[in-house]
C-alpha cells in the first residue's frame, strides 16, 4: 500500500477488538519501524514501553481517565521522550561513526553543538524530547496502518501517574500513548479537515 493510501486510511480508533493480541515479533517490528523516524542529531532520545499484559493494561487504565481502549487494544505503547539527548549523543552516534557515515571530527562537532544547545536548558530539552517522541509516534501509527492494524494517539492520561506506575527515570517523560490493535465496529471515519485555504500559506 502506498504511503498516500496509508495516510488517507488512518483514523484514530476508539473501539478495538479485545480478543485480538499481537505477538512480540509484531510489537518489535512496530518499534523498529518507529525508530526509523528522524530525531535531532539522530539522538534517538526516546524509549517505548509496550503495555500488553492484562495487569499492566489495568495499571495504565488507572491513569488514562477511563479510556478503555488502553485495555481493549492489543498493545498500548508509552512513547517516552528523553531529556538527556546531549549526554546520550556520543553513544547514539557511535554506530554511524563505525559505519563510516559520520567522520569522527563531525561527530565531535555535533556533540559540542548539542551540548551548547541543551546543557542546562530544560525547556529546549523538553521541546526536543516531545518533538522526537512525537515523530516516532506518528511513524509507529503509519507502521501499524501498513500492517493492517488500527491505532490511536492519546495524551489523555496523567503523566505523573504513568511515570510513577511504569518507573520512568527522571530523564524520561511520557509524551504520548499509542494504542494499537484490531479495529472493532462503530469507529468514526476519518473526520473532515480544515480547507487548505485555512492552513496553507505560500511564502
Ligand atoms: C496529541 C494528541 C492527543 C490525543 N489524545 C487523544 C486521547 O486522549 N483520546 C482519544 O480518544 N483521542 C486522542 N487523540 C486523537 C484525536 O482526537 C484525533 O487524532 C482527531 O480527532 C482527528 O481524528 P483522526 O485521527 O481520526 O483523523 C489525540 C490526538 C493527538 C494528536
């Protein structure tokens, strides 16, 4: 299926088939594809928690304001953004240096600039964590669509509660939940969008 078709067919699914499950291989494939999303400096400042066991789903539901889809869907991913992009960057870039894609001097420069940009800059760290995790979340949803699965992005959850329940580190924020599974009946179609005239300017 073309990317155009996948985009045109995706909807935020509210009702999932509670009998449907996903195996670890499919979950890993979804996350593998999500990690092909871009991130600042290729810092990959994200982590994914695949909430799939019945007990973990109930724990997530407690913090999701009663949104039952986190229990019905086969899996709900807690897409976490990391605030420590700059301190984790050397490790993130090492494979690109080893593969000869990045010259060591360029990698050093990138570390320098990333440190200048993010060290002691909590607002920038948070912005970047949310951007990177959001791009990964969107990529994950399109990957799910490509695998014939439905998804729903969610920020309707208590971030503090989720962080505590799933033991996120101080450097991680739960940016978004992405529920993934098999669509059940009675979901909305894709909703109309604003016209291009309203949202597009040429400059
Ligand atoms: C940042 C964000 C947060 C959202 N949070 C929720 C949510 O908590 N619960 C929910 O049912 N849908 C949530 N949605 C889904 C939106 O309601 C949905 O994307 C929007 O209505 C457009 O519909 P569509 O995705 O089917 O095209 C969220 C979407 C985004 C992008």
